[in-house]
């Protein structure tokens, strides 16, 4: 074992999750206990949910040298970003992570940490590509004359009329706003 590998001095925890009440975590729990998990956190919740109480409890129990195990990566996360965020939370506790069904996903070894670092880099690269493509798409749309953002609540004619009524001073901002179904603060911000 490499000297940088997570030592086995900590507790081994398991996390077992199913998506619906009709499913059972029993097979996962059995596999996690067989792999050495001393305590298994069980949960019935969609993997798409980021506020899973069972996972939160498991993460809260982790300390330096502990290892959190799952039977497969999809039991822990539904997306690369969710996986990386969860792995970062595990690492912040000084703990390791291991997926029984995905040998490369094991932060207790140097090889596993390397693979997950590469995965993290690819996810960050993907986010940058998406951001760049989105920006380019916006620029092309603007060049075609597409207006960005929310549609204005008032037409140009309504704005001129509201400014005239406001500047005349016979009505309150609230009254003018109500007549156009907008807030009084919007009326106060209008420019002639």
C-alpha cells in the first residue's frame, strides 16, 4: 500500500439506497457488510434528490481515516457533478470512498484518486464547454436581433404614459402601478 493511501484504521460505513418503496436495500446491505461495513445507512429516495437525509447522516458520521462504501456509483449520485460534490464532502472529512462495483472508484488507493481526479477534470472541462457554447449562442441570437431576458411588463407607450402621469403628480405611485398591474417601485424607476 502506498504511504498516501487512506489507512484502514477508521470505521467502514456503507450507504444503501433504493428509489422506491417497492424495492429492497437488503442485497446492498448484505454486500456492504460482506465488504467490511460496520454500519450501513439505508435510504429510500430518488438519486436525483440532493437533500437525501440518509446520505447526509452517513457523511456526518465520517471522520479521518473512515471509508464510505456503496455497491455501485449510481447508489450515491445520478450525475457527475453530484458525484464530485459528494466525494469532495467525503474528502473534507478526511475519509475515503469505495464503490464495490466500480473498482476504479476507490479513493483509498492512489490509482482510484487518480481516476477520480481525471473524472473531475473532465467534468470541469465539460462545464466550461457548455458555458462557452451558451455564450456563443447568446451572441448569435443578439446578432439576429433576439431580445434577451424577461419580456418587458410595459410597452413603450405605457411607459411614456406612466411617466407623464407620475410627473404630473395627481396620482400616487401605487395608483399608477395598479392601473398597469406593476409595482409602485417599477413606476418610480421609469425613465422618460
